[in-house]
């Protein structure tokens, strides 16, 4: 993990430069700009930035080629890509190319700032998301059981959910995040070195998420620490159980997933879950 204040180079995008310089979480970080990719490569060789942010005027193909050169100039540099738009195959290409995070314009400034901050702080990240199948209709991954990996994967999944309403997209991402964190926390154990298997399948009529963790699974009658087990007249009873067990606040993941999904299935052992959302 990097320990300095952090140096960020924004390439050919004065608007994004202003946005990042105005974010409180990045106070104390050295956020600089340059005119284009050629100048950026010279600056990376000379000044040693930890993070480079591409400008939104260049294409995905140009940005990925630039990041290859940027890593040669500055090994270990984390690349955050901003593009005007991205097709599903381009989002997957960015994952295959080990982009730290992807944003399409217009983007949420606070979300970008938070991801830049994580990129500054995290040096050990590159192999956290392994692409097993990278087809536009079938994405399969192995994801290291780390909160950073979850945050990065949710960001990519956000960009993949094209063609659905904003409300559906928001609910799907929330359910995806909660199921992923549940698998990491309870099945794999945060920071254990183990991985969670994740698949996202897009059919003509549905979006399907599948999660498999390496844990021993669970039974529904063992979930007193989860909101899904609460009686209707006591919707937060599980919080006391979580506190007594020394667990983080939360426990709403399965309840959220059940409300979002049109279909939700668990394996017999409880270490696999499939969420299906109909689109037609």
C-alpha cells in the first residue's frame, strides 16, 4: 500500500482536473494535468505518479493502448479510464487490460474521487479480478476476497448494465454488491487469499448473476444475524445478534436481493446463489 500523499495525472481533460482538485477526500494529493498522451508518458517517466486518469475525448482503444505504454514508463501505475461511452465488449476489454476502474461520462464526481483515492492507496491489486470468460453475453470471473475487489467489480458491472431503466439498474447493482460482499465475508473470509466465483449472463429476456464461494454454506435457520430472518414487527432485531457476534453493521444483503430479484435460488449447501431479473 502506498504511504505518501499520492500523485495523480489527468490526461487532456481540464474539466475532470478541476473536479478532482475540488474533492475533499483528495486534499493533500498532488493532482496534475497535462495536454495529451505523449506529454503524459514523459511526465510519468520523470515524476512517478501513482495514478493516471485518461481524458474523456479519447476512445477506449486509444486509452488501453496508452495504458500499456504508461505501465512501461511507470511500472505499477494504476489507470482509471473515462470515455464518452462504452459497449459491453469494450467494458470487458478494459477488465482484461487490468484497468483499475472505468467511468463513462457523465459520471458521479464523488464516485470517481473515491476510486482515485483507493487507487492511490492500493498498490497490490492487479490480479484481484481474473477474467475466465469474457463474452458480452457471458462474463465469468474469479474475484479475490477483498473489499477493494468488490468495489472495483461493482464499478465495472455498473457500466455493463446498458439497456435497463435507471431504477432497475440501481436495484440490480445494490443486490449484486450485497451478494458479493456476503460471499466474500461469510464464505471466503475477507483477506483470506481465497476467491469468489462470479458470473453475469445476459439473455434476451433476463439478467442472471451467479455467485459461488468456497465456504461451507449455510441453512436459512442459521441466519439470525441477517435481516431476512427478522419478524415483520421487529425489522432490525438481527442488529443485536450481529453486535453480539462482533460482526460489521449490515445483514440486509439477502433481504435486498430477494426484493430486487424476480427469482432467487440457493444451492443445497448454501454456498451458491443465482439471482434472475427479467427484462421482458
